[in-house]
C-alpha cells in the first residue's frame, strides 16, 4: 500500500517537473520550434500522472495547462520572441538593392517574389540573418539566380539558411571590417529538447544544388553541409581555395554604391570618323 502511494506521488512529481521544464523552454530558452516537442512531453507527463488518484490527476492537468499558458504569454512578451519572429524585406529602388533582415521564414520565396515584382530593377541583395527555416531556401536561391540579380552581400551575421543563399549567388561580397564576420555554414537540422535532429532530406537537396547548379567543389560542400552544433566560418582565403571567390567591400561602399545596371557605353569612333572628330574639336 505504501509503495503504491509512493509511486503515485512520484508520477505526479514527474508530471509537474515536465510542466515546469516546458515553461522554462517557452519562457527562457526561446526556441519556438520546440513548442510541439514540449507539448508532447507535457502529454507524456499527464499520461504518467494518470496512475495517480483522480484529484491528483485533475491537479496535474490544471498545472500543465496553466504553466503552458503562462509560459507562452510570458515568452511572447520577450525580446527573444520578437527577434525570432521578425523578418523584413526592404527595397532601395534608387540603388537597385533589396535587404533581407531577420529570421528567415518558410514562405520567403513567396514574399521575395512579390517584392521583386514591385522592384524588378533589383540587382543585389543584402543579407543579415542568423538563419531560420531551410524549407524554401533552394526555391529562393533559384528565384534570385533567375532574376537579373548577380550580387549577394553578407552584412555582418549571415548563418545557416542565410549562408546558403549567400553562397549560391554568382557574386559574393563580405564587409571588410576590422573583424570580418564570414557566413556560418552547417547542415540543416530540426531542434528538439534532446538536441539537433539532422534533416537529411533537406541536406541532400542542398548538396545536390551546390554541386549541380552552383558547381561548388566537393571540398567546400563537405564543410558547408557538415552536421554540427555551431557553424563553420571560413576565412576569405579559405573560401577562395575551396572555389568560392569572395569580394571584400567596406561598409560605407556597400551603403553608397549604386548596384543598378551601368549606363550604356558609347563606342569610340575609329578610322576616318575619329580623325574627323579630332579636327572638329580643334579651335
């Protein structure tokens, strides 16, 4: 009898512990993608708690729902949530530039296509992102390559999905600051409470795109698509050796340069036309 009581209270303690852990995941760790896993673990805790008496089960369910609601409401008020969910595409039509800033959403191809229709003169993209969803990056890379965009600029941090977009473009630019922050590469993965889970299907698609479309070397692909908790930041000299030529540009030059198509160059006259033009210019 005593052992059953101990087991029931232990199950109840486990359920409450999982609920508290879920609250911490929502409120402090700030990983939105972990929400389904947290709910799953909470459900598991409730299932364990079902072995407890009815009053204890009811208290467990209320505790779980309460912690989830409070945790989610708290998390939505934090700067972390704002940073994770914020994304913007801004255009500078006079310099033919689009700027992609923030966490990359799954529907980036649709958002970018709408923007390019409004600003078809765009010739360069400035990327500033810690990463985000990898679901639409291949379609986005195709959209940029098929549009007359020939330049991708890494403006500070450009990791994960952002780094993939940067390297797939025809011309790549890094800011030449005292400490150059190069794009951070790693294979795509999904987050869970147990750590990163490799997203093999997306990785294979990215490897195929880099090899067949971008014509990147296998030595670069092996590093860029390696599974790791952090990112691989390759120096410009390393990128060059791996077949990824990179141009360095100062921050002022990036913000002042006009990336629009250059004006047509009038060919210089030759032969008799050149001699006639020289004579007409004489006083």
